[in-house]
C-alpha cells in the first residue's frame, strides 16, 4: 500500500512539474526547431580549433591535478580527525561538519566565489576544485577508515600504544589503498567538472565553450565538446584500471 501511494505521489509530482515548467507541445516544437538549427550550424565541424581546444584541455587537466593534490594534503588529516573510530568526540564532530560545509556547494559555485576574490583565470578554478575536493575526499576517506577491521588497532591499544602510533601503524597502512583509489576518483571528478568552470571565468576549456556558444559558433563548439568527451573517456578508463590495481593489493605508507 505504501509503495503504491509513493509511486502515485511521484507520478503526480512529475505531471505537475511538466505543466508548471511549460514543457508542453509548443515548447517541444520550438525545441525541435532550435535543435535542427544547431545541427545546421554544427555541420561540418571546424577542425581548425583542435590545437586550441587541446591546449585548453591541458590547462583543465593541470587545474584538476593541482586541485586534487592540494585537496589530498588537507583531506587526509581531516579524514583522520573525522573518523568516529579514531576521534569519537567533539574533534570528530567538528571535522565532519567542516567537511560537510565544504561539499555543500558544487565546485562551480565555489568558482564563482573565487573569481570574485582572486579574479578571472585558472587560479580561481584550482581553488574551487581544491575546496570542494577536500569535502568530498575527506568524506570518502573517513568512511573508509570507519569501515576498517578493528583487529590491528585493538591489538595495539591492548599494548598501551598511543593514538598517534595506532594511526601510523594501523589506520594509515590499512586505509592507504582506499585513499589512493579515492584520490583517483576525485581526479576524474575534477577533470569532468573542471571542464565547465571556464563558463564562470575560472579558466580551462570551459572558456572556449562560453565564447563559441555566445557567438553561435556551433561548428567550433562541437569540436571542443568532442575533445572533452575523448579526454574524459580516456581518463576514466585509465583511472579505473589503476584503481583496480590499487584495490587488488595493499599499499602501505610505512
């Protein structure tokens, strides 16, 4: 009964949303006309922009790399402080709150803030990706730490070993493989989302997207989109392969 009511409420909400957003026949007709105009302008694609798009994509990859590395430096100690089985008291609660606040806003909103603070350019993009990635990576990692088996930590605790030594000799070695997998996942995210930060002036290939879209240069726009698509697919495939290698064997920092 509850399931039927839930499905009915979802259906009613969906139908109401269609009418509220004016997604009826006339809107669909206009959309089809606009789509046809887009394809007319996009064909044939202008391959002459490939070198420019490639350079902009390299800038996006650099932004993603720097943002991921900077976030890792901050997120690792924060994740240790946030893990309930490492710091169960006020320190843990405050650390989890900080991580939650950092990931509340998507990276593009952080980019808007940093563009206003430091100006246009890739620095704003790197800072935006760093801040959001700290929140995301910190959450992924402290949850991984909380899921670790207790055997090694309990054995060290029974020997009277300090918390710092437990972190060094039990928590970090046991969670290192998850950390490396999470860092690669965050890098994938930053490549994808870093591609659109240029729309708000935060550098990268998104700057080209904005320019070509503004002047309706669809033949150039589709080439830029193709460069983004190919790059993201290659990064995803390579990252997935490497992450499998890390999760198949333990990786130790000590």
